[in-house]
């Protein structure tokens, strides 16, 4: 069966049959694309979380480092 035969047969459908055909084709396309979309979304979310984690780690390193020796000795003698 050639593509021309499929197009000819499709053109003979009434509008209800065409609507069902489009729904079936659309569902099949979505089922095929779903794993790729899920992978893409999960990958983007992972990158976002990795960036947030790296920013938090960098922020903690900055907070834990003393800015000068005077601030550390400002507590007075023990």
C-alpha cells in the first residue's frame, strides 16, 4: 500500500472518522515522545538543583571563612 493509497482512503473518510483518526495519530505521537520529554524535563530540573546546591556550598564557604584576623581576635583574651 503506497502513501497515495493511504491519502486517497483518508480523503474518503467523513469528518467524524477523520477526527478519530487524528486523535489516534496524536495519541501515538504523544506516547512515542513522552519518554524524551520526561528525560528532558528531569535533566533540566537536575541541572537547576545542581546549580542551587553549588551556590549554597559556595555561600557556606564564604560564611565560614574569616574576613580578617582582627574580627577573630575581637572577643578579647580568654
